[in-house]
C-alpha cells in the first residue's frame, strides 16, 4: 500500500491537502516552528477519507507529516502551548494571498484554535509516514 504524498504551491492545491487533513488529530507537542529554517512542521493522525466506503464499515487513520516552507512568522490563538499533551482537531487549512506570492496560511482547529503562518510563498508538503490503523470512529460534524 503506498502512502499519500501531496504538494501545494497555490490555493487550489492547498484545498486538496486541506480536504485530506479534515479531522486530523495531533498534540500540541507535535507542532514546531523552526524560524532559522523558515519551516513550520507538524505530525498528525489523519482520517483516510480517500479509503472511506471501500471496506464496508472499517475506518482508517494514518500517521502523516505536514510542513510549510518560506514561513516568516507563526502565531497561535486559543491553543494552550504550555500543555504539550493537548489534543487538536484540524478542521481546515486556508490561504489568503496578501502580496503575490506571499500571504497568510490559516490552520483552523475545533474549539476556535488557530495557527496563522505568514509565508513568503506557498510551499506545502504532506506525506503519509507509513503507519495505518483501523478505527471505529467516523468523524461527524453538526450542520449548525
């Protein structure tokens, strides 16, 4: 079984990555901003939406790495950075171009948590890390 490997250099590509990462979970300790390298990286347990429905009632998650290059600043809001064991549920990743090709990447988490990355240019990479496991939980969302 080959893992998912995606890259994004524009808003449309990032929307695909965002869809693949909807309902990914991570811990605060698995997020890092490396200012010298101008990189923001995170490791998540993503829900494998692309396999949903293929095996009847079985659902899967996969360990994946996500990193953003050309990051000038990283800011967090409503994320308890002093609690490394804190769990975050990723809802979406958006991009707002400010002065092409630069802009702001926003990672939105349930409960109002948010990470905003100021990027010189959009350069994002998502890769499954090999570990896949079954889960009995199917993520759901309220329509409200």
